[in-house]
C-alpha cells in the first residue's frame, strides 16, 4: 500500500496569494448592500493547498488554516 491509496495525488496545488480569501474583504459586499459589516476577529480556511494566503493572513493574527485529510 502506498501513501496515495485512495487519494488523488497527481494534480498539483495552485500556488499564489488570493486576495479573495482575506477576511477584511468581507466588508465590501455588506457596505455595497447598505448593511453594517460584521466584526471579523478570526477566520478559518479549510483545505489551504500550499498555504501562501493562509500564512499571509495568519501573520495578522486573525486567520487559521486547517488541512483536511480523510
């Protein structure tokens, strides 16, 4: 049995910083709709690939990443 038994392992993860994952960007849709945005004190990304965006956001102290494995 290999470590890839039952898992897709031949597709590469994407790599890059994705601004859409920034918890502070949640404010814009609320403001555009005329609503008060929530106060985001902590956010979590589930299944973060190589983790560049997660590490950038975690440096601000308000972001947690969790890799999902079966």
